[in-house]
């Protein structure tokens, strides 16, 4: 595994890399032209970016490629990804692109592509886009049909209109909410929400930053524990939320200062949404907590487990009718709800949690403590690609007494306990996840790590 | 049309038909090579009014930012205005997105150094090698700088420079009735302001909408300026000006609506310049001998260069010339304003001469020595070029020759013959000039006879 291979990834998920050493201007131009070729001719494309400094360069290249293919561009400037997706539908655009590396560190950047309805491309569509990119035969138009750029500065306002139609901001005014923006785009929405709705979002790390973020922008319990959780009690906040840079993911801190596992966002929202959508489905990947099944069973819902990764969730969604689904998401704080036509939206997820507090009259820690205790352990081991099949075979034989699933890597279930070993799609590592009802499954976790390491 | 002419990447930069040939990817890569060559710092980007300009601007900005440069967008402006801004603000360099007088489906990148001048021929070679090697600087997130815009400073700097060398009050006093055809190009807004507001002219303008396509052939020549001639007659203007899409070239019509010979326009500008400042003159070797006569009247020397603005500019720097240009394509270069083709200096010079002398422009032109020119082209077979040139030289034994660009035979009394192979087609371009129509016909016929 060379260094170069770790700095650029071109896949069904789009284009992602470390700017300079991996991701270059030429990749951006070609991907933009490929997307411009992929979309229906003539339609407008919505473009926005997160605050990374490299986003300035990438935006220029993206605009050039789209204009050259005859698409007009609606330019939102610095904008949260859910707002970009919202604007695609509102402006009836042919598609959209979000420039930003979300929860990755500042030196990374990425392009995320959206179709006409504002949702991620399906795997089949993304495959077509990739083929055009590799073929490099782009549908450039002649000089009379080249597109033009129009700036749009009402996108956040219109997005807030839509949020206000789905959530009762007036009722949420009573909460004192602490938010760690991690120098990302969530501050743009929340500051405006305070002005417009009188809500009390207290923002930390709210300054938009292009180069140095206050901390690692991942939505994990560890990141919540850095600055957000310790401030909860001193500021007497009712709930705490941490957003990644482009605001599509969220993590939580309870009012007593406890950093909450990122795994809990999905079960919390399932508990909130299932009672009003009895019998509906929750789409989750096979690496997220088994608490979901318990909560689903309580409300007569059902969990559909899919492979890890955005594409699997997107593809699963498209195999059901929207009214069959209550919720879809991952154990990373990325959750889609039907209210927003299934878009990963950290802001909407936060408002749903706050609405839950309001409607139940309970505190966040009271709600969380009412759930059976599950303990999850996550680890990772650098991989040697050649030996992965042998590793998975070996583990499968060793743990053949459990229920085996090979949907994505290897998952083995026993009553009240499971583990999942899989290869990361974004980094050259093997991920090991182990969960148990009650106390942490330390012994199982350690022996799994040891076995995986023996193949490295 | 042969495919290869639709894209040309060479020491002059990159030029082609936008779409399948001049792609955003190529423009971005070329800009990144440029940014690598000039180094991290401010790089100015401006453009003419072509519909592909906005798209190419973004591609160029992407390449420059990727190389770690600060991008300063100065919007739609004439090329000389862009060059002056680069020099005056001491940027690392500048890029003008314009295909000058080429048809609207074309676009190109013109590249300038920190003084706002063309790179010399050696530098241009280095830059081209850098492009071909794809050996670009690739800035990281920490190293990537910003893109900013400033649409007002550049026109002001340019006009201020021109006004330092003309008596604007004198021109304003006359309240000249002036016609303008800006071809809906980069001069559309600025030239109207310059002639009407700065020089106080009673302006009658056509084709000054930068959002519209070019309404005529972009190159301002007598045969493309019918609309201007008509406007002259209907408005009763005393002088008419026509620009090309990027506002560096100038054509002039007299009060009768007749479009002047571009060599004569240059001669009038040379005369105006030499009345102001002492020094020599540089023109390309196809420019009329009228320049030599005008320079001689001021006791000044004329240097000749191969065809091409960059060649003229390079020589002008070397000999510290006070004026120069290329007759046939309407380029007037007055280094005291800036070492670039500048239609604004040309317009101001002619208006000032009219104010000074009180004479109509037709009379000023009529007082220039009269020369007659005939140009044409003929197909030739590969491999025969050398023997043709030799035969031509032998048929005029003992005359002075210039071989810097094809073959020029310098005959007595300002007559000359020039032949050179076209860079783009298997054609020989021929030109002859003499003091009488009969003589020029005879010279031209002697050249043609060599092809029998």
C-alpha cells in the first residue's frame, strides 16, 4: 500500500482525496465534465462548498466543466450539504454537487454528486458517471450553448422555511442548546434560526475556517468529549450537538455532560419516529447497534440491515416505497428521514431529537438511560489486501457456532452479542466492531483484534 | 477545415475552437503551468466578451489557484487595460482570455509577465516545456490562496496613463462628433466612457452591448466596417473608430466614411508620437514604407522585425523605441503608456492632431506620402520553397535582403517585395509595395512569374 493510494479515491461515492498530493485540478475538471455529460442536457446544476480553502480552487474547476457542457450553474457559495440538496428540488435543477470532505480533516476534499431529486446517485447512476469519467469523452457544447453562473443567496432562508413547516420552532425556544459547529457550515443555519425563530442555539467553534478546524470534524463520541460535553453543565444546556463540516452528520451530548455514542442517533430517532409510523421499516447497516432491533420491536417496526456505506443505504431506499420507511441511516450520525425526502441532514436530525425532548417532557439522559444497555467496541488494523479472503474464511470457521452473515465482510451473531469484521471503503484498514448487551465484550474484541493482526 | 487548425498550442500560448478542441481541462492545465512558472503570488485574469469567456475564466482560475496563486478577476476589459493593470499593480503575471480578432467560436489565452508584457521568446519556450512535462506545482489546502475581484481600478489606471500624454482639455473643447463600432467587444463600455465622458465627444456608437455576439467579422478592416461607414454618413461624424473584440486593434474612418489604410493610421500615430518624444520606431517587415518617410521627417530611424506583436515589442524594448506597431493589423504601440497594442492611445492621438491642426482626418491622411501595396498568396509544392526564394533573390541582383521572416527584398525608393510561407497552410504569402500603382503591379508580376 503506497502513500499515493491513500490520498485519492475515485469510486461510486465520487471523488475524494488530499488536495495537492492526491486530488488535483485536473481530476476536478474531468469529473465536472463527466457529470455535465451524465446529466440531462441543458438543466441547471446547483453548486455549493464547505469552507475548506481548497474548495475555492475546486469550485472554479467544477464551474468550468459544467458550463462547458452547456449547464447553467446556481452557485450557493459556502453552503451546508443538506441545503444544497434542498435547493436542487426547490429550483427544479438537473442535479447538484457539494464540494466538501464532510467529516474528514481539513487537507481532504471531495465532490458529492446529486441527481434531479436532490438525493445521491444510485450505484447504477454512479457507475455510469465513473465510466464517462474514465472514457474522457465529454459532451462539450459549442460556443453558442455554453452555460452561465447565477449566484443564489436565499437558499438557507428557503431551507429554514421548509424546516419550520416540519418542526415547531416556537416549542423548541425553551431549550438551551449547545452546538459545536467545528468551524463548518452549520453555524450559517443556526445563527439565522436564532434570529428568525428566537431559538437559543449557543454556538462554539462557529467561525467559518478554511485551513484549521478546532478539532477533528468527525461526529464521534470522542469528538463530542473534547469541547462540547465538558461545557454542557457549566452552560446549563439541555442538549448538545456536534456537526461535521458540511452539516449532514450529527453527534450528541446529554445535559449531564455525558458524551453520547454516535451509534445512539439512529435508535433515538427510531424511538421518536416509529410510534407515529407503526410497522414501518428502518434501514441501517450491519455495523450499527442491535438496540435498533429492540426499539423497532417495541413499536412494531422492522430493521432492514444492509452493507456499510452510503451507496448501500441509497440503493436499499430505492427498493421500497417511501411510505414504507420510517428512517434510514448509519451508526455514524448520518440519518435520513422521510420529512426531507431521505437526505442525510444533521440539522433536521437535531430538530427531531429536540422535538422528542419537548414531546416526551424527559431529558436526553433520562431517555437514553431508559434503553437497555449495549456496549460497543470499535477498532481497526492496517490491512494486507492479499490476505483478506483468507482472514474472513478463518474467522468464519472459528466462530461457526454463531449466526453468520457475509453481506459485507463477516458478521457473526449470538443472542445478545455480535461482531463485524470488514474492510473500510475509504481507508486501507480492517474495521472490527463488537457489541454486547450489558458490559463491553472485551475478551471477544481482543481475540478478534489479535486474529486480524496475525494476518497483517 | 483541417482539424489541426482548430487547436494550436505553441509558444504564443493556447488558442482554439471552444468545445471539443479548446476544452476547460486544457485551459486549466495551461493556467496551472503558467502559475507554476510565475510563482505563488497575485495573477490577474481578464477577458473579452466571447460567450466562452466566463467558462474559461473559471478553468483558468482553477489552474492558477491549484498552483498556489492569488487570483484577481478584473472582468471584461480590453487587453491593453489588463496588461497595464498587471504592470501597475506588480502582479506576478496576467492572463487575458481572448482570441483577439478571431471568429467568435475561437478563444485563447494571452500570457503576460509581471510588467504586463509578453514573455520573450526564450521564456515562452520554457513555459511550453513546463506545460508538456505536466510538472506543475500542486498547492495543498494550507497553500491555496483566494480569488478576489476588482472591476473598477483597471480602466481608471489605463485612462490615466493615456491622459498623461494627450491634451484632453484641448480635445474636449472641440466637442468632436465621433462614431464608434466596438463590435460588442471588451471595449463596449470603456470606450464609450472614454470618448464621451473623458474626451467630451458627441458620440454616436453602435455595437456597444457586451452581452451580445459580434455583429460583424471581428477583425476591423475596410471590408468589414460597412456599418461604421454608414453611421459616419448618417451621423455626420468627423472621425470614426472601430475596435476588435479585445480592444487592442484600431481602425479609423474619415469624415467621408472611407476607412483609412491601417498603415496610414499607424503613420499618423508615429507622427504624433515623434512630435512628443525623441526616439526611434519599430515595425514589422510587412509594414508600409510610409513609416520610414514619417520617421525620416523627424530624423528618426525605423527598425524592422518579423511579423507578430511579441517580436515588435521585444525589439522596442531592446532599442528603447518611442513608438511602434504592425501596420496591416491596426496595432499601435506607445511604450510611454504601455508596451502593448493600445487602441485608446491611437484614438487620443488622432483626436489631438485634429484639435491641434484644425484639419479634418482626411486631410491629415492625404498629406502622408503615398504608397501602393498588393498582397496575395499562391500554393507551392513542399521542397520547392528554397529554390523559389533563391530564384527571387537572383532576379533582383545586388539588392538588400532581410531574412528574419521569409524573404524581403528592399528595393530603392521605399519599394519592397516580401514572400513567406504561411505557418498554417501550404501557401506562400506575397506582398509588394511601391510609390506607383504601375510599379507595384510590375513587381508583383515578376514574383508570380517565378511560379510558372
